[in-house]
C-alpha cells in the first residue's frame, strides 16, 4: 500500500539484482512512549539490578511535590532505590493514616475489586507474587485490595512532582529487600542479607541471620526510629488473607498488619533514572 507501511513483517528490497531484508526502526517521543507504552515493559524493569547503592538514604535536594501542602507533609525525600531505568525516592516522614486501610480502600471503590485490578505498578513491584499467580480475578482477599489501594497512583497524586512518573503509598516488600540488600554491601552496622519467600496469600516475614534489621545506617529509610507508628508496605502478607505487610519501627522487622487497623505510609515516587541523573544526581546530600 502507498498509504501505509506495515512494520510487523519483513520488508524486502532489491538492490543490483539481489534481494535484501531490512528491519525498520521508528522514533517515538519519550513523553509519548512513557504515557502509552512504558507500562507494557516487563515488570522486572520496575525493580531490576540496583545501581548507586552507596548513595541510598541520602537526601535529594530540589525534588518537591506539585502540591505544596503535601511537600510540607513529607518533609525531605531520600534516595531509596535505583536501577538503570527507574529511581525511587521515599518520604523522610511517616504520615499517619487517620482511619483504617480497609475504610480507605472501600471509600475509594476497591472493596469490589480483585487482584486483577491491581495496577501494573503494583504488580511490577511484587514480581514474586505475580509469578505465584496472586494477581487474578479470583483473588478477592482484603489484603490484595489493600495492596491495590496502596499502589494506585491516583490515590497518591499529590506527592508526585513534575519529574516523577508516579507516586504510591510506599515500597513493596520486594523493593524494600532489594534496596536493603544492595545498601548492606557498604553499611557499617553489619546488617545481614534479607531473604524473602512468597505463597498464594503473600510474603513471609523476611528475616536476616540476626533476625532484625538495624536502624543506624542509611538515615532510616528502612527504620527511622525505635517507636511507633508502624508503616505500610505495598505487599500482601502470607499470615492472613486480611493482612498487608508493614514495618515495625520498635524492633525492626516486618509486620503482618490487618487492613482493619490504621497505620502510617511513607509515600514513594518514581523518576526515570535518566531524568534523575540530569536534574538531581549532584544534589544528593549525606546528612
């Protein structure tokens, strides 16, 4: 056809009597790609292989929410995790929820939803659970609805700055473990590697050889204090179909929190690593 070119088939040309095959390449604006196609990338791109781990926990000067009131709420932002594609920042503050997670997700319409409704972000940040078949229409557990709410970027839009792709209510336990283990290579408090397993309900209480993770290094991006409140992680718990994982600030381990309880969140934002390196890399502050 003279009007259309089909790039999903071989394109052959004859040059000097010989037949050649070419493989066309197309150029799409990055902004358009991110809006329309990026979510179709393999989910492991959301976590991927850690880079720049020695900087985890450092404050990112200059990143701010679009919502000024939300920026006051979160205080500082700190580098939580980075791979070649995405960079994640976490709120320096724990933001208490004034009601139960179940009440919040019900009000937001998640009570009628299932595991299949969890966003590609939520599924991509929980790849082990996805591989276990947890994100299906038959999964109507309260825990999965809580995860759906926590990873629904529409609910956390006010924390999203102009350079961010999305904001959610907190990291998944898998992202937490990947960050912790990568940063542990340079930590000074002899932290041990966290291990993680999953079943049809969710994730176990990942532990170290010393049982708990410590608080002194990386500026508390894993454990800020030795007091409450606890804060939610965006992953289901295998302890019960009504539970979501969380972080216990008092003892430094993972909670299995019922969604009927109230806790706190530490919003997480995602920025393309290329944008982060261009706009924020030199503004990291160790303090």
